[in-house]
C-alpha cells in the first residue's frame, strides 16, 4: 500500500507538534509539510503535493475561516486532495451554513451548543454551497 502524503496547517504550536507526531508515528502516513497560516499552507500544497490536508479552521492572517478557505481552494484547484478540518471552537451561525452540504460530523458534542467538539469533512464528498464560493 502506498504511503499517504499529509500536509498539516495549525497555528497553535502545541497542537501542531502533537498532530505532527501522531501523523509521523503511523507508517502509512508521510508528513510532507507543515504550515502555521493560510499563505504558508498554500505554498506547502504547491511544493509538496499532499494526498490529504489537515487544517485548523481558524488561522492567521485573519483568524476567522482560513481552513474553510483552504478547503474551498482545494476543492476548486486540487479536487483529488482530501481535507480534514480541525476546530476547538463552537461554530458561529455562518460556519455551518457555509459547509452544510459537505460536513460529516463526528466526535463528542459541545454541551452548550450541541455541535460537535470537532468536525471533519472531505472536500470530495459534495459540491460546495453557493454561499461558500
């Protein structure tokens, strides 16, 4: 079986190092690039051609929705690349609407909101809603 090439984008150093080590510890994965913001992630994608991108939902430069922007860019320019979006934030009303047709929720829910504590989706799973374009 071929190794899955993974690119990681996370602005929090502790989370970035932890996820990097988890990926590197699995012999089925190869960590090909690490980024701490959206421009750096797009550069890593261009240089390293990953099979999968793991990205935080909020990163510099704005700290708002860079992970969603990256997933949308990948959907348009590299539809063969899988995307996993990680978040420790309860989504604001705009986030579920923008992702509603592509989100597959998993994991424990946040007690106050009922939303998952973390959410994943594949950019390949469904077309992006018009509001996300």
